């Protein structure tokens, strides 16, 4: 399977027919939490369920709502799921792609480069006539998974405050960026100086990523030096990093994101639209 950040349904179908098919991770999730019920009702044949909250994050707390798991915990998870170092992995969700992008980002951060996201997720697979199966698939564990943190760059709150993080891209909906609404976190607004690039600007009407050239235009604010993406808790921001990868750009991620930023009342908060 070609090593690229996204894979379309036709290439996935061909890969699944190969002698050694990729490991499929079904990462269906909403703001209400993981969605194993939808997985059991129908998933791409052979896919195993990956719980974003339990498998791809540590428990919420001072690090935010979805802090990164410890390397030891993540290594145990990847071994349980069957993520061998030489195994291709394809992650998908039910749309709009945030959970699958988080899986892609965590595996890449952990040093596993052989991972891609199914462009358009399960809706694209179904629209292309792909088969579904019901029930659970028990993963075939592997003892070989090794986590080597640092495969993708991250920034901290101190990096943001000092300016070392560079341009900040806020991946949340524009109304959350402006501070008009805040459905999840206790403080509304955005990190001062951040630019608003909602993830909806990166996808077409069918939920597929825009072509690389269009993604580069959408992410133009992040092309003038170091840049990092953040969101509410480090999930949807992974979509920005994924889109940047497709566009040939390299963005860091602020894993704790807004949910971590607002745990310290001394950190500044801005509201309203971008200046200018």
C-alpha cells in the first residue's frame, strides 16, 4: 500500500484483496464519546474497533480533555490492536474525519509511519458499494509494536506563550473561535493571535479532503514559518495536521489545545474576529 496520508475507497478495496491486507481501525466517535454500537451494527469487513477516548488518549484532567497517552500505555494498546511495525494501517470513522485523523496522528507521533486515513470515511466506502459486516472483530495481538514518541512535532503552552510555536491555527468552528458559543469547555474564546481555519474549510461537500493545491490555499496562514494547530482537545486539530501533510506542509500539534490552555487562568484569552 503506498505510504501516503489518505487512501481512497478504490485503493483500499485493492489493498484488502492483497495477500497481506492492512489492519483496519474503526474509530467512530462523537463529542458524546466512542460509538461502538454503530461499529457493531456495520463496519468495513475485518475492521477492529478503536476507542478514541480509551485507546488514543489519557484520562481527562490538567492536560486537557484528550491528553496524549503515556508511551507505555499506547504501546500496550497498539500491541492489543495488532499494530505491528511492518503492518499497514488504515483508520476510518463515520465522518467528518476527526477521529480517524486523531488515530493517524497518534500512530505517526508514536513512530508508526505505515498509516493512512480513508478519505470520506465509512460514508464514502458505502457510497462506493463497499460491503459491511456486523458484530465484533477480535484483534490479533502482536508483541512487536514499539512506541517512539516524536514522529510528529508537538508544542506546549509555554511554546505558544513564548512565540516559539509560530502561527497558531484554530481548527474549531468559527463561532467557537470568536467566543460566541462554547458547548464543551468552561471558557469561550481563542488563543490571542491564532487564525481561524475551521476543519470544514478543508473538505468538499462529500466529506473528502480538498485537493492538495486547495488545501495549501486554505492553510496559507501557516506557510510563513513555524506553525501549530489546536482545537478544543487535540482531536479536530489532527485534521489540520493531516490536511497540511497532504498539501506538503508540516504543522505541529498542541495536544492539550483549548481545554488545556484554559486550565490556567493566567493564560490570555481573546474573543471576536481576527484583526484586520
